[in-house]
C-alpha cells in the first residue's frame, strides 16, 4: 500500500513538475516572472537609495554642525587671546602703581579677565572634542555612503542586465520552440497525417475491390461469363470446321472429302 501511495505521489508531483516546466516556457509567464523580479530589484534599489539619501542628509547636518563648532572654536580662541591680552595690560597698569604680583592677581579687573580666559579655554576644549567626535562620525557616514553608492551602481546595473536578460530569454525560448517545431516536422515527415490519410485511402480502395470481386464470385457472375465464353468458342470452332471442309487445301484427303460432299 505504501508503494502504491508513493508511486501515486510521484506521478502527481511529476505531472505538476512537467506542467510547471511547460508553464514556465510560456512567453507570457516568463515575461511576467522577469517583470516581477525586475520590480523587486527596483524596490530594493529604491530602498537603498532612500537610505543613502538619509545618510547624505545626516552628512550635510554633520558638516554644518562641524562648521558651527569651528566658528565657535575660532571665537573662543579669539576670546581667549583677548582675555590674555587684557590680563597682560592689567598687570602692566597695576605694576606701574607699585602693586605686587599678589595684589595684581587679587585685583577685580584682573580676576575678570582671568575668569574670561579660563572659561574660554575650558569651552574651547569641549568644542574641540565635539568637533573631533563629529568629524569621526562624518568620516564613518561618508564611508557608508561610498559603500552604498557602489551597491546602488551594482544594483542599477543588475536591473538593466535583468531587463536585457528578459528580452534575450524570451527570444531564446521563441527560437528554441520554433526550432523544436521544425525538427519535429522534419523528424515526423514519414508519419505525417497526410501520408497516413493517403495510405488509408489506398487500403480502402483495395479492400473495396476485393469485396466486389468476392461478391461477384458468390453471385455466380463469373460462372455465367465463363459459360458464354465456352459457347462462343464452340460456335467458332464448328464454323471453322465447316469452312475448312469447303476449302481446297491441295491434298487427296481434302479432294475426297470435297467429292463426297458434292455427291451427297
């Protein structure tokens, strides 16, 4: 029983497989299959393209952030230099009045410039660190974008090649099917239906003639024809004998026969 079901399953699946292969050879099915694959490839291309566009947007944001931080860095550098110059000027002014280093450092004006310098220096360190961080992130983004662009170019080529392959496949299948049809005709010339019909007509003719002959023989037609032929031959033979007896062939027997005939 198990063998029976396995054989049945193989037969069914084999038919399905053969039907599927035949279906795939259909030009409309093949065209639709390629179109579906092309659409999927185009969808993937568009998805990656959108991702690259987002990365490029982030790239532009990072570039602008770095520019803004660099401007702030430049400003802090100038503030730092200005505060340093201000402290230096304050030192000179206070020293001309005879104040000591400790008195100069304790002077409110000096402390204001010192605080500005310290604050600018601290902020400058933070800004520089953020710039370094943004630049590293920007470099990574650019690397990703470059890789994705390569993939996009390859995907674009794949879509183009797939479209070309579609036309080539359809042409190949059409040519192959045409060649197969021609070969089938050439290989089957001896078994062409026209030849079969002609042969059948000839056989039917022979059969009809044979049947008519048998029917004629059974009806006695041949016997009547033969009897008439015999009677005709007999009549011809008697007439020939009578005529021969009347003719002079130059021999004694013929002369005696002629004389006897006259006396009679």
